[in-house]
C-alpha cells in the first residue's frame, strides 16, 4: 500500500479493533473465574468451560490476525 494516509487510517482502525479484542479477553477471563467453584476449585460446568475455551482460542486467533495485518501494512 503506497498511500500514507490510507496506511494511517487502517492502522488506526486495527489499533481500535485490537483494544476491543483486549477488552473482550478481560471479560472472558472474568467469565472463566466465575466458572470455578470457590469452595473446591473445580469447574462448575465442564461443557460451558469448553465452550469458553473455544471462544478464548478464537479471540487469540483474531489477535494474531490483527498483528499479521499490522505487520503487512508496516512493510
């Protein structure tokens, strides 16, 4: 991409997306903590915990993709 303004605008949007993804990770961590029983440290619902893990994996994948896009724009 040759247009500096386009690069700047896209990078800005990717940075905003990255901040939102980071916020989503915080919410997901809070959900994971709620899934653990305070008394014995066991999961309250294994099935739901597995779904949360899949969501966590998807969010991590999005983060990696954002970083890849940012790297391509910088080169």
